[in-house]
C-alpha cells in the first residue's frame, strides 16, 4: 500500500457543521481504501480558497513536494476543498504533478499522475470551474441577503455604528452579522461633552483629543490614542440624530436612539466647518511660493504652510509659535538667487556632479560582462550534461541536475536584465557640459519670467534648503561650490528687519 497525506480545509470556523472535517475525513477514508492507500499525515486548515494569498496551503504543498519520495500521494476530499478558482486549480495540480506527486479527489473519485489521460485532466478542470461558479453564487446570495435585511428589516451590517452605539448581533453569515444598534449611555455622554466644549468653550478637535487621552478613555477599535480624524468622523455622522444609512438610504430611524437634537447637530456642523476653514487643509488653497519641502526650522523640523489672517505662513509643527511670512521669505530668497547663485561657473559643476555616474556605470558594465560569461558557461554545462550521461544514469538524478542548471540560468538572466535597466537609467541621467551650460544661460536670461512650476524645477536642481533660526536670521543652503571669496560655501545669510 502506498502512503498518502490528506488535506482538509474550511473557509471559516463557523462552517464546520456542513462539509466539515469529519465528513471530509470520511470521504477521504473511503477513497483511500478503494485505491489501496494508507494515510500517514492529515492537514487541517482554515483558509479561503477564492484568493491567491494562501500562505498555509502553500506551506503544505511545499512540504508535500519535499517529502514526495516518502509520501507520494496527496488526497483532497473534494475539488472545492482544493481551490475555488479555475486558474488556481490548474496551477496547483500542475505543480504537484510536475514534481512527481500523485493527486486524488475523493468525492469525484479522480486520480491523477504524470501519465493521466487528457479526459481525466478535463474532468478536474470542469469540477474546478464549477467550484469557482459556486463561490461566486455564494457571494451573490450572501450580499443580496444582507442588502435585503438592511432595506426591508432595517438591520445593519456589522461595523456600521459609530463609537456612541453598541452593536447587538442578530444573525451570522460567515464573518458578517446583522442586527440593530443600541445607545451606549456612557459614550453618548462623552460625545455630548465634546459638543459642549466645541460650541461653548471654542476649543478645537486636537484639544478634545488631548482631554480624552488625559481622561484615559479608550479610543475606538483598540487604538492607542484619540485622533482628530476619529473625533471628526463621529461628530459628522447623522447617527447622532438617529439616522442610519445603508448604501445611501436611511434604513433605521429611531428618536429614542438620538445623541443630539437636530438643532444642536446643525450648530455642531457649522462649528466643524469653521474649524476646517482655519485648518491645515485650507493652507493648500493659498498661493504659496515654490518652496515645498525646502523650509526648515532651526530645531530641524520641516515647516508647513498654514493660513493666518488669510495670508500664507510657514510654521514649525514642533515649536508651534515659530511663524514666518511665506511671501516675504520667498521675495528675499528669490532676490538672492537672482543676484548671486545662478551663475554658470557655479551651477555647472554642481549640477553635473549629480549626474556624473561614470564610476557606477563602469562597475555595472563589468558585472554585466561577468554575467554573460556565467550564462555561457551554464549553457555549455547543460549541453555537456546530455552528451556525458549514460543510459544507466538514474533519471531522477538527471532531472534534478538539469533543473539546477535551468534555475541558475534563469537567475543569471534576471540579474542581467536588472543591470541593463540600471545602465539605461544611468545613460538617461547623464548630461553633457554643453547642455548644462545652455540650461544655466537660459535660466539666467528668463529668470524674471519663470513660472511657479519652473521655479520648483530650478530650486530642486539647486537643492535649496532654507533654515529659519529666528525672524531676523535665515540661512539658505544650496549644493553649489563657492566662487572665489564672493560667497561662502553652501551658506548665505539673509537679514530681515
């Protein structure tokens, strides 16, 4: 009798009452008895077979391939226990057969090996097609039933309620459940306190978060701390006034489940709109200079744009009181760039050094030649394998050695393709001196007419970095060499009155 391993699978823990492990095992035992097999190992896994991400199943298949000499058979209780995707059926069956294993499907009474007829393989693919179609129909039925429960019985999908409500599960469908929300009195009182703070004390969402964290109130879904996004999402929800929606339709309205009155809710929305108008979100609507990610505070933090009295400012997120007017800063930096930085004799070697990758290219071309030699050597070795092997040489050892050579050639060709891509990129990045000189002359000639986008390109080439130490001390760093003694290397100080 030949040894066999069986693989039993379920998609969910809750589905074991149907064609569960016990029923699957009974089906496999009958199949093994009829085909003269003895089971020596059984695998049980809970994993969906409708996706390609099947880590546990892949581990079992790899284990079976490694132990194929000792356990040559792999038995599945049914085709859909193996895969519910037609492409996956072909992939895994081919993988097992190509590695010398024999495959059995118990309920369908099909056995496969590397000499199986085309008709047997066709039957396996037909069962794989049916399994995929069954999976699609199960999904359609489940989603349709969930929608029907929502629209006709006013029950909600799991996870739909905001923090102020508890969810009472009523029915289970795999991982999904439906039921009705119930108001959590303690959480609802906290939400009402938020509204009082926002409307009466005039604080912002970050202050609400700080107070909640200080009060040691656990945030939703096991989070570590309260965030303004979480608070905003709760306060924007119509569930606070008893309106629950599913796919854009109100499906559950109960006056007894309200946290706020409609008047209070409308006042809250106006306050949230005001907060939004003065938030970082609206900073992007102002006309900022082309200094994105180039302005830093003396503490090392990047400064971000914020609106102050409808004007654009940069502010340090760490030292919150450190502001600087964005437009005034840009005017001074712009004048300095026009007056002293954009000179051909300075910018030419600086920009060219960014694209001077000759040493790297030479090294990669040398690696490419070595890989070509290795591929040629492996091909010669492959040819000699056929010439030198005698008829008495074991076939399995011959196939193993041949596969090793093929894998080595594939690996070398992938390395070669990667190096060729790198060389192509390096060649594209190389700029000649004449091209850079023309760029400098063109930029200096048209600097007064550059658009905001063109300025951004130029400043990125200059590697501009502005450091604001104080309102009267700003340092501008650029990646340029010095011109004699006119300007100190890499640093220009600007004084603001």
